[in-house]
C-alpha cells in the first residue's frame, strides 16, 4: 500500500518544509509515500474555484484510491484511531490512501461524495502549510503505533 498526501496551495515555507521532509522520510520506512501539490484555481468566485479544483483532483485520483478528506467538519480521531483507519484500509487491500488537504475555500460536494472518510484534525482552523506538517507527523505517529514502536506514549 502507498500513502499520498495531496494539498491544494503554494509551496511550504522553509520552516515547515524541514519538518515535512523529516516526517516524510520517517513514514517512508513503513509505506511508500508521495506528495502532490495542486496549484490553486485562479478564479475569483469561491464556487468556481472549488469546481475547477475538483476537476483537477478527480482526474488525478485513480478509481481504486481511498480518499481521506481533511475537513474541519469531519470526524475527529485519536492517534490510535488514525492508526486503526490506516490498518483497516491496508487490510482491505487498498492500493493507495490519498489524504487530501483542500483549497482555501474547501472542496466541492463532488470531492466530499468521493471521499471514503472525512477527518478533522481539530475544531481549530490552521494554515494549510501547518496542516501538512501536522498531517505528516500524525501519519508517522500512526505508523509507529502499528509497528508497536515507542514514539507514541499512551
């Protein structure tokens, strides 16, 4: 199984990039991992922006990809809960899990309908670059839980 992290937005600032790179390398010990940065739409209307971004995303997703959407209205998970979700998808022979961080205005209903799970990191709203770092760390933490390693303490 592969893990992909997709994010709509601009490249990370250096202080974020260093952490993302670090956790990406760590995740790579457990699963092949790839990042895909999607250029935001240049439209001015939020509805049109979400529509254009959805077209790009849906073209890129494979029909058998498991899509996990990050959205503030999603279900919250503990770190062990995320580990369980990843393990469930692996047990179901998922080829690739795609974690998606949507654009500044969120995602279209088409993307929400395509997602197999919608996950909220917090009730707080974070900058997209910081979400990338938090997501990478939590995926690494989940991997270490699954491997019964000492990174996560309960």
